[in-house]
């Protein structure tokens, strides 16, 4: 069997980060190859075609953990057939990959989850993209690379486990940790505090429409994933302002819920299924996947989505599977929330359409077969 090395962030639980989740599920769904995953050595109950390379000591890709990637020089003494780079390319890691993490006999793939056009010029891409095959997550990125001279580009959407992310009843344990009941209407924002530009809009939404939310028992859930001190500082600012406005009862902070630690890979699907509505009213996607799995995963759970009208979202969001609003328009966001709150059948139909769309385009089993063909013919 071909031996494939996936160069990634630490493939270590918890399964709450899109790129490592995808790498793990891809390997799990392709037993026609020997996969080598970069971990801290803690994975258990993995099938025999998956092998751990314990170069990391943490589940976070910190500066020190990035330095540990250089230990791959020793791993590369093995005769790999394919080296698949799945970290977002930068000038620094591209230099490291080309200089230290290479193998003279191996074919190479770079998966590009997003093009950082806010950071790089066209000439920069010609230096940081070097693989035999470049895979993008969107047609937008593929077309962009084609336009500047890359002809070795293929678009493959990221895949998710449709069994793990599937419709289910509201989870009583999650409800308890959120301090909500079946009579509450739970609106979840699975984004970030600092990046993406949605937090201030959500605060303004709650201040302006909080009394109406309170009457209808609508609860707005802030992000659960804290990436660094900036997120904690922003959350503190948000909490202080909402406390001053007497609106804390309308809000739930899901990072506090996770302190109690619900174990298992199904945490996020249980959280999505406990929500009535998902909102993703972001103003930009700098540094994030072209196709955010924080939207695709709840869609797979048949949840209705309210999403902003960024051009990149038009590849997977339409009038049948989501509700699109003008970015930064708090009134449109409020109107969409109230409309879906008032019309259960509409919510359910959008959710069903979303599930079907994800089944057709993002099922990890179908995506894995596309990668199987790629690995076989590279």
C-alpha cells in the first residue's frame, strides 16, 4: 500500500478544530493506504492502517509545537509515497517545508483551506505554493490560482462525518450546562470573539432587541472556542457591557459550559442539535477556511442557518438551505431570527434542505473517494 504522511497541526482530541478533524476523518475513511498522522502519541483504538508519529507534546499548535515540526526530518527517513501538507501555507512554513520537510522520492500535495489575500500578493503565492498538486477548498481559490498561472489545481470540498453530524433530539446534558429548557429558543453563534467581525454586531443586537428576546425566551450563545488572550479580553468586555445593560440573562457563554467537559467526539454535534438556530453573521473570513465547517456541520444536523452575504459563501449557501443577510446589518439579523422563531415549518424545511445539500457535497465518504483517486494517480 502507498504510504502517505499528513503534515498537520497536532491530531489530538478534543475534536473541535476543523483542519485536524478533517485530516483524521480522511485517514479513517481510506483504508487502501497507510496513513501517518502527527500526534502526541495519545490516539487509541485506531485501525491498523493509521500510524502515529508522536512529534508533538500538546494539542495546540503553539510556537514551540511548530518548532517540533522540524523533527519530521527524522520521520522522513521512511520511504513515503506522498507527503500531504495540510497546514495553511505561510512564507515561513513554506520555506521550512521546502528546506527541511521534503523527501526526494515522494510526490507532494498542498491543501489550501483559504488564500490569505489580505496578507499575500500574487507573487507571494508563487513562492509559497510548491507541491505537485494543489487542492483548494473552494472554486474561488481554484480560479484565483488558475488566473495567476497555476495549472496543477483541483478543488475538493472538505468532508465531514455525516453519521456523527446528523439530526438528533435536544441533549439534556447540554441543556443543563447551558441552563436552558425545551421552552427556550437557543440561537448559537459558533464563531470567534475577535476574528470575523461578528461580536460587536451581536452585542448591538442583544442591546437593541434584548427585551423582545426575553419575552420569547430566545437565548443567544456566544462562541465556545477561545483561541488566545485576545478572545478572553473581548469576552470580558462583552460580559461587562451586557451586565451594565441588564441583558446577561439573554446570553449564554458556551466556553464556560465546556469547562465541565463533556467527553467524546460528538460534543459539537450534541451542541448543534441542542440549538434551534445557528447564526454566522460574520463580516470577513480572514484566516478561516473558505468553507467554514462551523456552518457545514450544523447544516448536516439539519439546523437552519442565518449567514452573511460574503461572496465566498455563495458556493454553498442559497435561498433553499439558509437565510442570507447583508453583512453588518443588525436589523436584518433580528428580523431573520424573529421570522424563523415564528415559523417552525420554515425552519424545518431549511434544515432538511441543508442536510441534503451537505450529503451531496461534503460527505466524508464521497470526499475520501476523491482523495483515493488523487493518491492513486499522483
